[in-house]
């Protein structure tokens, strides 16, 4: 069973797609194992949907290859591949009931009636709507319609299910419910899902691995904790979760750590996990997540420490958000767990702030890296 899950379900190798001479997807390579839930994450226009459409055969790469189960399918259209796609607009047939919506693809393939009955019942059970076969599409709630669209896609037993922001039109609570439901369906079906989203929380909650894209490039591809804890550059650090980015200069490296200078402070931080080693004199940024900034007594014994003034506070139930300005005039944000009756700082308070060396990571500035790659002057 383990051996089957480790086989590659679908792969992109150096794919390029241009529109009007501009690369929407620029030499992207991506490998997805069977049974994985993968998210393609990035801002609008980053190329994630174009990449998804190439994986599904709705677009064909100008360069590179798409492999499905190890076979080159680059020139094969969507109807010739054993993949299925769900879009934001679900396109369920309003004149058909639930059963016939799900069964439509099987009928086109002339699957025997008894087999259709069995497979439709099977997927309705999977999406936890076993009694809904005779229900009209117009009688479904938004979440139910989403599950029927998933059932219609899965009944054809695709090698890969591709999902292009199918939850973006739902309200917040229903969206959270459907995230859990979609992950459950993927896990119980054992299917391979590739999910496009611009929502960082959605990707972190659901994915086995995440591919972060910007301007047609795949910046980082890894597990949620790898991307959150060890971002590839300043864009990934800022796009995934919330972080402070502090401008620093590299002083040198020792025992797997970097020594950097921040406004006269010498700090010890984690080195980047990818790319060339940081050289002395290099300018970059320090990424410190909001929740890793210690405030007050919690910071008193930390090696990376300074004074700051509280300029704003936001109450968030069990969490307080503090906006702080250091002695050097640098603004930072800290999240601090708060309990009823616990200590709370007010605007104007002078407090210690600090962080552990392992909670701060040196990242290269994304825009500078882009200029270097493209040969543009700064």
C-alpha cells in the first residue's frame, strides 16, 4: 500500500505557457504523488490556474512536458486524460436531479446501468448525502451543491482531481466546513487532489504540500510547516501567515547559524535552507513571525532583545496583538496569548521585546533576487 502511494500521479517538467509573448507559467517543475492533497497558492495572476489547466489538458505547454502516471500527455486534450476538474462555477445541470447529474459522465461512456447505480450510490455515501439522489439541484444548499460536484467528478475515478478555487464563493463558515469536508473526502477516497487557492489559511489547513507561485514562477514547494517555518524568500515569508521583516546585514556564519546586524544590534539567527550560503556583507531580511516575538518578562532573558514602545493594541479573545516601535524607530507586531485577568500592556508602555535565535530566519529579498535573475539594475 505504501509503495502505491509513493508513485508519481502527475508531473510537470519545465513547463512554459505564454500569452501574447509573456510567460504566464515560466519553467515550472512539479511532482505530485498518488494520494496527496496539493495546493497551488499565490496572488491573482501568478499562473496557478494556468498551470492547473495544463495539468488537466485545457491548455498545452509551449515548452516542457506533462506526465500522467509516467506517460507524456502534453499534447492530449482534457477529454483524452483520466483527470477531472471542478471550477468555481460548479455547472451542475439544473434540469437533472442529483442522481442524473452524477451519472451523466458514466452514461456518456455507456457504463452498464447496474454499475452506474452502484457507483453513484458509492460516491453519494462518500460525500455523506446518500438520500439525495432524487433531490432537485435547485433544492441544494451551497455546501451540498459543492459535494455533489465533487461526487460527479469522483464517480469517474480520475487519476487526479483538479480544483480551481471551488470554495471562493462560499461564506466564511461554510468555507471552513467545506475545507474539512473536502479533506475528509480526499483522505477516505485515497484520491490525488490538486487545489488552486489564493487563501493562505486554506492551503495550510488542507494540504500535504504547497506550491507557492508568483509571476509565473514556483518559488517554493514543500510541506506546510516547511514553507511556514523556512520560507524560501521574503515574498513567501510575507505571503504565508504574518511576519515581521527586518532589514539586516550578514556578518558571518558559525555552527549552522548566521550572525547579522540590525541597526547596531548583533543577532544570531537561522540560516536559509535553500539557495547559496549567505556571504558576509550581504543585505537581506530577518523573518520573525508575530507569535514568536516575546513581550515583557517573556523577553527578559533572551539573547536577541531590545526595548520598544506600545503604539497600538488589538484584543482578539485569547490573543492580544501589539504594534510596537523599537528604540531605533522600527515597527514590529507581536501576538501574545492572553488569559482573563492576565497582564495586558497599554499604549505608551515601554517593554522588552525579544525572540529566540531559532525563531528568526534570514531570507533574501524577493525583489532583489528577481532583479538579479533578470539582469535589471536596482
